[in-house]
C-alpha cells in the first residue's frame, strides 16, 4: 500500500456530500441501483447525503475482476431478476469507472428492464483506462491510472473496510 492515502476520509465525505447535492439538483431520479460489492459504502454515504429521501434503493451484484488486477471484460450480474424498474428514473452507482465495460453493460441491461432513464455516477474515474466509448454522467474524483483500495474497493476482497482510499502497488 502507498505510504500516504490517495484520498483521505475527510475529503471523501466532503465530496460525497457535494456530489449528492449536485446530482439532486440536476436529475429527478426515483431509484438508486448500487453495484455490490465495491459500492456498498459509497451508496450508503451517498443516500444519507442526498437531500431528497423519496428514493428506492436496490443492490445488484456485478463482477468483472475476480482475484486479479485486470478486468475480464465480461460483466456478470446477479440479483437483477427480482428488481422492478419499469418506468423508473434510475441512478446507477458504482465505486469506480475503469475500462467502462461494467457500467456501459449495466446501462443496457437496466434499459432492457424497462427503465425510463438511466444515468450513472461513479465515485472514482480512471479516464486513461477506458476501453469502450462511455462516460459517466457524474463522478466524484478523477484519479490517475493506479489500482486503488479502501472505501469499499478491494483487491481480492481485502482492504474494503479502510476508510481512506489507498494506492496498491503491484508486486
Ligand atoms: P470496468 O468495467 O473496467 O470499468 O471496471 C469497473 C469495476 O472494476 C469496478 O466496479 C471495480 O469493482 C473494479 N475496479 C476497477 N478498478 C479498480 C481499482 O483500482 N481498485 C479496485 N477495484 C477496481
Ligand atoms: Mg465493482
């Protein structure tokens, strides 16, 4: 792990609050869909910081990484069958936007479930890593091309409970 956090808890929480206010002003969504497992803390903080409380919140499981630092490019989804999105205005939340395969794939799937509109919000964005033509509607921080952990983000399911965001160096 890096000697110093890349983003400290205090700055994370400030940004989550301003991001929630920014999205609330811009988009009248009624449904939050959070991606497990990485976004579990971000979604919790975001919903509490959101000025509007008339929201439905769902979590679905999306995975593309497994125990590796490279994306497998194939998005697997669990838990979407039981979620009703017919006519809903959805805000899809993820921890980090990397190659773009996960969010771009998920937007298509949520629209196929009948969502009226789907916008995306990623807490972190690594623009240099993009492999598909996709941009998020809202993001917290743009970060350089490094593997990061903490604040819900993992490497092989470790580090999720760290309150700050850290850079993980490859060995
Ligand atoms: P994408 O499909 O390549 O955009 O990948 C997005 C998913 O990969 C995110 O939901 C994360 O779970 C995971 N991911 C991408 N970069 C990192 C990272 O630096 N640390 C931890 N997980 C990451
Ligand atoms: Mg993830």
